């Protein structure tokens, strides 16, 4: 769980902070009193989010960062430590999805998706471990997806990366649990953001929420992440009603095949 120690309010790094879940989470954490490093590729969008936080009386540091670039990740960490002297919470959220059939997947896009969604998550976690170990505290929340627990058609590469994030989180949690560091795999279902055209249409009120069963407002998801920051758990699935889907998918996968065929 987060703690700022003698230096005051806790310090969080949020990747993918320029929009969607990352932006909403950064705003919520800042509202809750945390100092936030905003990391994403779009400098202009980060500046906008940082301005919103400052206008609300919070503290934010915008550091343009491509999580596919190890040097950029290190710069993000160095800037955070130089500004605030510690890092208590990493929200490993940067991600993308090209959402297409594997047979039609452009090879370069395939590697880009794996590099961002999985390798970038691992590299960011690796970067923050030394300061967290030195202070004997910290929490890494890796944003996975329900697609990291149930394989979804047209999302084979995305599911592969998110299954990897879930497995990585479980293994890393066991590596660092005696060092005062928590690791959470966070698996939301559909979230009304600009992550895909359908979800953006729901977020903008142009399409009913039932077009994507269980679609959640991004503020609700951000609130859950803020809650997890103080109530660590190994795996968290929202909406809660979807937890039974994971059990069903493991015990009776043919039922999921049937349901997905009808849904799509």
C-alpha cells in the first residue's frame, strides 16, 4: 500500500496517462493527495492532464515516455526521483490493441503491440524495483484485462500480451513479497474510453452501454485502481459479476465459445 514516508504524500507513476484509464487514474490519485508522474508519448496531452491536476491543487510531473524505449523509461524514473525522491506506486497502464484476426495482422504492428503491452510493462516494473526495494515499500499495479483471463476472438495478440501480464504479475509478486512490495494484476472488462471506436461511442453517448455488456465508466475504473492502491490484492476483476465468467471459462470453455459466437 502506498505511503509517502517522511517526504509527505505518496508518489505515483502512471503510464499511458494521456487519455483513457491512465488519465482518469492520474486525476483521481492527484485528487486523493498523491504526487503524480504522468508518462505517455504525447507531450501535449500530458501537459493538458498536468494542467488539470494543477488547477485542482494537485502536483504532477509530465515526462513524455515511450515504454518501448528502455532509455525513456529510465529517464521517467530519474525525473521522478529527482523531483520527489521516491516512488510508491506504479500504475503500469500503457497499452494498445489493433484488434484484428491474426491471419490479417501486420507483422510490425504485432511486434509493436507485444512490445508496448507486455515488454513495456515488464521494463517499467524492473525500473522501479530498486528504489522500492531500498525504501522497503511499494506497489505495482499492472493493468491487464479480462482478455488476460479469457481468450477473445480478433484479439489473439492482445489476449496473449494480457495473459502474459497476469502471469508476470503473479510471478513478480512472489519474488518481491518479502521486500515490502505488492504486485496486483488488474483485469477490467469493457471500459468506455477512446481505446476502440465502439467504446468511444459509448463514452460519448452515441451508442448505448449495452452494446458492450458490462461497459463501465472510466471514472469507476479509476476509483477502483485508487482503492487498490491502499488495499493490495494479487488479482482484481471488475465488474465483480464477471468473476464468474472466468470460472466458467476454465471449467466449461465450450459455453464461452457458444456465448462469444452469439455475441459477435
